[in-house]
């Protein structure tokens, strides 16, 4: 699936997610927030301007969020996003209240709604992770011009094809018929056991981002 489909799942099927922001000391703070709207390149949420969440967003417009669905751990799917946010004001509030009618019970009058403002996650990268299938499945995606993060286990040419990595792989997602061996990234748990046992030290984690301001997040 593409980013638009994952953002739609986040809005329609998961809806309530956990956001992480940073306080003035750089310490993480979490809160539960509903995803109100989505399109092909972004998602929208709202908050009141009097909340500390609003202050944190204005001071450091960078968020991380995770949403989860499923009746238990082994039937769960999650979507995680890291990205940049910007305030868009109140223009979308009528559309948000129409699509999310329960909001009328929380902010019943136009006067009370004047405290609200909308934020857009306009650029970011994310990952879909599915524990309900065997082997597990994961897929990275990006939107708004960001590059998808490449948080993978890489195999270098130092690999001799000894095959010691396969028995310790929880998902058995290593093709040892290839040389160097090939890790099926869409099924990998990123546990790192293959790297630990490799006698040639031919396996290592590859990350595409070294800065939280990098669009590859």
C-alpha cells in the first residue's frame, strides 16, 4: 500500500493515537489525540490553544505518533509516524466536526469551538507493522516530500554464506541460498540476532537519518 492508504487507515480505523512531543527541557511528553482528517499527503488533528500540548507544538513543531488496532497483541497492526507539523487555524473545523460528530458533545457551541485550532502533519515518514500475519509484515512509507527511513539490517560482501544466521532468526526471513545472504526486510523484526552471531561481522543495522531535522526521518 501507499502512504495515502496508511494515512486513511490511521484516520478511519485507528483514529485515536499516542503523540510524543518534547517539553522545554527536551524531555518527552505523550498524550492521546484523535486523527480528524487525512488526504494523500498529510493528516490533521486539533487542540485547544490553552493546552500545554499546543505550546509544545509551537515551540518545537516535530512529532512522533503511534496508533494500534487489534483485539490483542498477536492480532495487532500499528502505524508509526515521525514528521513535521504546522498550524492551519480554524478553517477546517466545520469539516472536522461534520466528519467527527462526537466532537459536538465536547465542544457544543461555536463560542467554545473558538478555542480550537487545527494542525497538519505535512511531511514525514512512517512504518506499518503487522503482527497478525506469519511471518510478520512491515513496510515503510513517506509523504509530503520526505524520504522513507531505511532502518534495516544490511549484509555486506564479507558474508561467506555460512548460514549461521538463519537458525537464530525468529521469522526465518533470511535467504541463505544467496551470497551474500539476503534478509527479507518486510518480514524482519530488527532484533539484531543475525548480526550478533555472524562470525564475519557482515551484518549491521543501516539507518538513513542522523538528525531529527533530516527529511529522511
